[in-house]
C-alpha cells in the first residue's frame, strides 16, 4: 500500500497550517483534548447507567452482560481504529476534492504531527460518527440479533475505547514517556510517523498489527 504521507510535506513550524479562509470554519478544526473528555465521558456514564437500569428487574445473570458488553465494545473499537488508520485515512485521492478531503481528515496530522490542537478528532466529525456507530449497534444487536440489552454497555465500551485512543494519541505526541507501556506506545506510534508509515497502524494497541502482520513489514 502506498504511503499516505506521499501527498503531504512534513512541516516543522509550530504555527498551525490554516485550512480554511473562513475564521468560523477554521475554528472548528482546532480542539483541546480536554473537550473529548467533557463530551464523551458523560455519554459513557449515561450508557452504563442505562444498562444498569435495564438489568435491574432481571436476574443476576443479566448483570454479566454489562462487563461483557463493555469489553466487547473496547474490542470492537481496536478493530475500527486499525481499519481507519490502515484503509480509510490513507486512501489515494483521484480528484482535487478527494485530495482536499483526505488532507482535512488525516493528511494534516501527518504534515504537521506536532500541532497540539489537531491531535484529537473534532466533535463535528466524532459526533456524526458516534451516531452512525450507535445506529449500527442498534441494527445489529437490537434489530437483527434481538439483544437490545447489549447495546448500551457495548456502546459505552466502544466510546471508552475511542476516548482512550484520543488521549493516548495526544500523550504520545506531547508528553515524554520513558517507562513501561507508555514508552512502548510512544515509540510504536512515532515509528509510524517518521520511519514506516505503512506499519504500526494501531495507536492504543498493537493487537491488529500483530494479527494482520503489519507490525513488521
């Protein structure tokens, strides 16, 4: 697969690249990582509370669904994270508008990886995506499988995986991590940026890189 950095040039200037002439539109391309916590942590708490309320009238066995659903959501997020970074973000543009969209979605991050305000997903993108994935969970778990009790805990786990990913992504770029898992994840992701953009697609976990053999190419 061709490198998705072939269309961008690394920019070392700390001044963020301007993406829109309109100051209004440009505002929405910058986001502080704390905003992610403010928006999504309450949603996770609400989903877990909803799951508990739904299970309250049932037997003890029903409570097993909450931790299992949460873990399932975390697991699903790691696969989505890998898929986005390997197949969606690096697609090869064929038209000017596709090239523009590709740059706005992810190319800007590879062009200027040290920009502190463009390391987490803006709400104008993450909120519609969250609605989309919730709809998929509802269709698959609720409508197709007839298991509506699994929706809330699974979605809570999925969102927790996303929040964890965004926080890890920010930390690996801007905080010195010299020990343990943090050091490993930082080196792992920096290699993706500066040495081998066609491997190490996982940010929060190397799980799928190992499964699909993109850890070492």
